[in-house]
C-alpha cells in the first residue's frame, strides 16, 4: 500500500511567502491626524492624563465591588 506524500512544510523546499510581512502597523489616513493630535496632547498633558486614568480605573473597580456586594 502506498503512503501519501508528505505536505511541504512552510519555508522549506523553496516555498516562500507570497506577501511580504511588514513590521509597521498600517493605519488609515484619517487616523493619522487623530493620532498626531493625541500624541501632541499627551506630550503636553501626559502627567494629568495618567493621574486621571488612575482615578477613573480606581472608581470603576470600587463601583464594581460595590455592585457585587449589593447582590
């Protein structure tokens, strides 16, 4: 009885990927302006944004604990 031929493993036997892999994430052109604005905002107000995000995260955790304790 004949054994089936083994399928070639990707990267061996001269098989190469058909599409080049890019390490840079692709972003839509409309997002570039918004991302630039966010970078500018964070460069000016990064400390305040960090403190505000910590406060919002803490309030969210406390609210979740409160609602779990109520049930």
